[in-house]
């Protein structure tokens, strides 16, 4: 189990990583990846860091990928079909969509 100081340091490092906006593709052992930078609320960042710190073997990348894949699958089920491929297109930046 991590100490309180280790947890604080992990949160600080986590916050700095999120503050660096970047989008760059790199190769990894599991295929092509893309680096994304975005801002999230401090509460969400802390909950993510805690989940990773106290779940053996869990990394932030694992948590984000698994969560995003589950949500996209849910949205596709709700939609009734998979989303079409987007190629090189990118979503608009800015304020979130309102539901």
C-alpha cells in the first residue's frame, strides 16, 4: 500500500501530465498509440489516481482505456450501430456537448 506522501506525489505528477497539451502518435508493443492532452476536474483526477494507486497492476492508461472503451460500447448500443470510422478527422475542441 502506498504512503500518503507517495500518493500526494503521484497526484502532483498526474496533474502535471494533464496540463501538457499534446497529440502525437507513437508506436507501442500493443500497436499505434496517440498522446492526448486534456483538462479534467481535480476530483476526477484524484479519484483516478486513487483507483490506480490502490489497484495492483492498474495504470492510468489502463484505467482510461478500459473506461473509454466501455463508454463508447454503451453509446454504440444506445445508437444501435457502431460509429463510422473517422480517419484523420478530430473532434472540435472547446466546451463540452450538452446532453
